[in-house]
C-alpha cells in the first residue's frame, strides 16, 4: 500500500517537473562589444628661414582642423634646429590661446639624423570607440538573435559622445 508520505513526494516531484518544463530557455545575453582604438593626427614639416611663414600657415590650418581634438587630448610637439624651435614656440603659444591645458602639451627637442627629412612635428592621438554592428532580428529566431543590441550601443554612444545623440534635436525645435 502507498503511504501518505509517498504520495506527497510524488506530487512534489511531478510539480517540480512541470515548473521546470515551463521555465524560459533563453540563454543569457552578452553585453556589448566595445573596442577602443587610437587614431593619430600628425603634421610634419621641414622648416628653414625662407619657409617659416608658410610653415606657420600650415600649422594654423592643422590647428583649426583638429581644434576639437587638440583641446581634449595630449599633444606632442617635437623640433630640431633653430627655425623649427621658433615654430614649436609658435605652436605652443597657439595651443595655449586655444585653451589647451599646459600639462597636455609635451614639447621636446629631437636629434636630427640623416634619415629624417622633417625637423618639426606636432602629433595628437585620438581614441575612438567602435561598437558591434547589430543584425536585424527575425521573429522565428527570437531566442538566437541579439535582442537589445541597439539599446546597449546607443547607451554607450550617448555616454561617450552625448552631443551626437541629439544631432536632430535642434532641427526639431526650430
């Protein structure tokens, strides 16, 4: 004969089997894959007395083109020779007037060897963020798709460059 205790154990086992069978089988999602990579922006010049003014003009163009990067990243200015030293001083003065913090400017004299053609260089390294490209979800592959990929990528982009997330905001208000 079956005891009361055996019946209770049987009911508990059957109930737990039914509960496990109804559980979601979705696998855990991975977080976003964010990659950071450096991009160098450099200007290298050969400077002498006759080309100092044209070198200053080229430097001004470089400073204007990369102004938004120069004020936020470390800058390396290297020079070799009297005329390139004048250009380096001009570069430092221009950077300071743009609002670059003095501790972000690294200036150093380099030795000019026969293999080097340039005697002045200004270089800034910008770190860019790249996220994973998401595939379009399909309804029949619900558990296999990377649902939430757009949301995670948008969240990372808004933290890294919040001004880009609202590019159309000004147009909608006007």
